[in-house]
C-alpha cells in the first residue's frame, strides 16, 4: 500500500503543476483581454465640438497622473439631459483608446457609480495606465460605445 501511494506522487505533482499553469494562463489571458478592444468595428470618429453639441459632453482634460500609473479623464456636462440620455447606456461609458487598439477601462465599481447629471458639473474618471502605456504628449481617443472622439494629446 505504501508503494502504491509513492508511485502516485509524481502524477499528483504533475497534476498540481498543470492546474497551476492553467490558472496562471487564464489569469494572464483575462488580464490581456482587459486592455484590448473588442475588435474595432464601425466606430465613428467625431470631433470634440460634435461631442458637446450632440451628446452634451465637453472634454476638459486627458492627463497622465499618479507618477504615470493613472490616466485622468475629465468630462463636463454642458447639456445634462443629453449627457444623461447618452451615458445611461452602459455601452457608452467612456474608455480610452491608445495606439494599436489598446483600450483602457475604469474599474467596474467606477463604471457603476451613481452620476449626478447637472449642467456645468465635471466628472473625474481614472484609468489604470498599465506599464505606463500612455505618456504625456501621446494621442488618446475617448471611446463611447460606437463613437470615438478625435485624438487628444495627453498632458
């Protein structure tokens, strides 16, 4: 009986290693997907004045902050009713597109926060800047559902 258990030790060790490798692979894949866009479809690029006129939003700032660890996006409500109608759809929650279809997203908690829509109010959104991908001066597009705002230079 003791021999049978000892002969299974290498199999048990191999099984544990395979499970750990699978778990690490899934974690890595999910982390990679968190920063990828879902394949650029028919995104429509608009200029900032159209974002303001049609959707009630004005871009106040796109900046690298927190020693390069975060990207700060500030949007002001110039027409709270239009902005609310647009942002009430979770698909339109702002994301940042950088370079080759790399997309930065806020945390799920931030995306689910209760927003008070008032004319003149500014919302502050922070995005993790993994591996300092965005640097001051880099072009950044704000993605809102099927819309993409023209590139803005990060400060």
